[in-house]
């Protein structure tokens, strides 16, 4: 696996105008002079000295590749440095299960919805099978005998004897015979 080291860089004029404070051991590279300064975490850029023995920059890696027969642009050369994808690594161990979170606050009860429209009437079902006749009931209790009744007397009266004489019996009926 290749690691990339990124170094802060800029022209000598950019470094001088910005005058940054480099952390202890942090390099700063001037792209137009090829000189390098290392920070001490105390002095600003303009107070730091250059790395002793820094000279004229050499060829870049791309320039060395071209000198050794590479044909193409710098971007093509950089793309050529990427190898095939490696195999998948082994799966890491399972991490611990985190603690359960607290239960959220219960929300408000929603409003009751509108009543829906009445549905269409369903079809009438088929008539069921008639049931069996029930068992005959038991005879009722005999009633008590009624009081003795009175007899009605009927008298036929001839036409010439009409009206009959007064009679105190209210159950006496008179009929007049035709002449």
C-alpha cells in the first residue's frame, strides 16, 4: 500500500507575503527556488533559515520516466502508476453492541378522520330452508264450571191478544203471530 506525503508549497514571494508559522518539523517548499525550510513552532517563515545544502532541484519522477523511455503526458504517466485492485481483505471483528437509546416522547393523538360514505346495499341472500313443525302443545287446564243459567221462555201471542199483559220476568220473550 503506497502512502502519500503532502508538503506545503508555494513560490518564494507567496511564502514571504503570507509569513506563516510552521509547526515543529513541518517542511515548507519554495516551488520556484527549490529551497526548503523546516518550522520550529516558534519562528515565522521570514525568520527561519533554509535547509543547509539545498541546491538546484533535480528532475521530477515524470522527467526521469520520460528519460527512460516513457511516452505520454504527465497525467498518463500518473495513471500508469496505479496497479490492479488487490484482493479483498479479511473481515474485521464484530464491534460491541451500543447501549440502547432512550425512548422518545409519545406524540399527540391524531384527530379522528371524517366518516366515509355509506356503502352500497348488498344483494339479498337466498331464503333458508323451512324448519320442522314444532311438537304439539299440552292440553290446557279445564276451566271452572260457570254459574247455572236461566232459561228463557218464549210465548207466542195471537194477533187479537196483543199486547200481552205486563210480565216481571225479563227473560220472557213474546212473539206476535200474524193474523
